[in-house]
């Protein structure tokens, strides 16, 4: 397939167009003669395979590769009240900037048993993103350059995992029901980093310094900081140094920083239940994740320092815990440590909806074809050990897993009537 940029001025002429091929192949094994003996219990069996490439320049503004001239520099005269406006390049420019390309291989299996009542779908995928485009905020040139950096193709990322979905549906007279569940694993790793970035590229922060980094051999935008070891005998924090030894905060340095978490979960999952009896219907839907880390960035400089989570007080040393509120001398190290990293695993019942559809025989005189009333509980129940506002917060890009205290999902009671004429 051919991928077009929305605005062809985004990339140089020779790179405005990209040709990204794709293909798939399937074999319905259950249609073969040698499978005839299985039709009593195996309704359908299919093997699938696909390969394809997609191009992306999402997030780039027009002329992102170029060094546009802007009138931003001022030359003063002897009279300080007057000056002459000059022009200078607004960015370093990058004529080597090219498409970000994702290449994916998928192997799948579809199975249906017992007259389609039991279904199983399995997929194994490997997705490799090449020439990942990183915005200029993550790549800072020397101050002597005098302007900002343009986006660059920073490196390659590999994602691979397994997706499974299992469902059962049946009916007993006027009662019908179904239950389905899915689970997906993800293994993520940066496989290449441009030498222009050195050992790693910095990403998002929490108002206390950089937390996320892009580094070869690590998960994309992993959390890097000091590994907290607990409170010392003097009441100040202790940390693990690069050699794995527990040392006081006064002996820790930036060379001792290490991986303290990753926002990428070990797996995500969901479950859906549906049931119906005559005019009544019920839907219950839930989803969750397991193994993802969250960095709580509530204690940043732009936030009132007196407004902290209750857990910071309940777990401090004076209350019998191992967490502390250190003196100002070690406060920045404490805030950039694993002490601020929590397990973000959760399961949330996203919706419970009960509805009733009026029998059509009662609607004829009203010249209506369908009337359904319903009531729904949305985002009402959350099961988690995460002490923050909401484990299902939004933090993407180069600030993955950083919770800055965004407003949590509201619990909602929703009711309505759908009328079709």
C-alpha cells in the first residue's frame, strides 16, 4: 500500500512518499477431507499468517526537517529603547529525517468447537519499529548552537507477545448468555539507539527532573533513578549504589542511577459477560493490567508541597513504616527514587448495564419499531493497591507511567431510553 503525508511539506521531496507492502495467507484446515471426522466437535479451524509495513510521521509539524528562518533576534542600538530585528534559523534542521516504519509478523489460529458455542483465537506477533521519530525535546544540542533541535530518527524498538481470546455462548429456552475473556502479553525492548544520543535519550519528567529514558536494551521510556533501600539509622534515606551495596544518601551520585520501573505491563486482560431473558438484557465488562509500574509525580515543584498522598504519612518511619519524608538535603534524591514507584496493576469493572426492550406487539398502536430503556454503572468499581487517584490515568509518549495527578475517571450512573420510529 502507498502511504501519503497529509501535508507534503512535512518531509523533503525525495521522502514525501513511502511504499509499504503487506500480505496475508490463511488455510481453513477444517474444510479439508482429512478433517471430516472431527465435525462433531470441531466446527472450524483456520491457520493465519500475515506480514506488513506501515509508515508514520504522526506528530510532526510542517517543515519539521527544515531549518526555517524566523525573525527572533534583536540588535540594540546605543539608545536602549530602539533596536533592529534580525533573522536566524529556528532549528538545527535534519534533511536525513525519514519515515518511521513499523514491520509486523502475525501468526494466528482460530478454533470453534461444539457448533460454534466455544471459540478460541490465538495470535503471536512480532512488531519492529524502525527509525523511530523522537521529538526535539528529547534531544538537546549544545548551547553554542543557539537554537532548538529538529526531530531525529532515534532508534529501533521491538514488541512481541501473545494474544488469546476464549469465549462461550449458549442458550436455554428464552435465556441466552455468553462469556468471553482475553489476555495479551507484551515484551518491549529498544534494539538500537543512534550514536547522536550517546548512551541514552532523556524523556519526560515529573517537575523534579527527568524520569523516563530511551536506551538500547531497555524497555522504551523506562524509569531511571535511585533505587531506594529504606530509612537509615539517622532517619535519612539509604540507596543501592551501582554495585548493589546499601549506602547513605550522602554517598550516592548520578552514576548510581538505574532502572526503577517500566510502564509496560506484563499483560493486559479483559472479560465480558452478557445475558438475556425475553426482553431483559445484561452486560458486564471489565478490563485491567498486571505488572506495570507508576511513578507518582504529585510532589513536584509546581504542586503544593503540603498536599501529599496519605500513604506518605502512614508509611513514614515515625509511624512504624520504612518510608520517610527526608530533609531538604536529600529531598531531590528521594523524589527521583524507586520510593515514588508503585505497582499500577488494577482491574476495573468498566460497565454494568441492565436494559429492557418493550415487546413489539405493544408498540404497533404507537407506530414505534423499538423502545429500550436501560440503566448503567460506568467505572464504578476499581480493584487495585495503587494509592494514587486512578491507576488508569493517561500518560503516553516520552512520559510513560508518570502520574501527575490528572483528574480520575468519574463514577457514573447513566440511564436512558432508545426509541426507534
